[in-house]
């Protein structure tokens, strides 16, 4: 999935109906390495939804809860760093 894909503007978390952030496996995060697989992330509920063969899996049962340390790492990835 492309970060500029217009579909990302209308996709929503199936649980809280809020926006999701694209996690790309090609974006490294410093020394911690890249995101393991392409996914959509809901930082409010700390849930990650996989993208399989370009198709977001947005059933509530498809999402996985992210542990605290992983949540902090993902927040740094999706938050732009201010100069």
C-alpha cells in the first residue's frame, strides 16, 4: 500500500472508527530496525492490523494488541520529528 493512497483517508479502525496509520516495512527506525510487516496501526487502542497481499485485514479479530515498548517505538515512527 502506498502512503499517498486515497484509500488510507477513508479506512478506519473497526473498533473505534478512528483513523489508522500506515506502517511500512521499508521505513527503518534508528537502531531498532524496520517494521516487520506492512500494517495499519491505531495508536489510541494500540492495535495493529496486517496488510496481506495489499489488502488491509480490518476485522476486529485480525488486529493484534501491541505491547507498551512496541507502542512507544511505533509512535516515534508515525510522529514527525519537529526541528
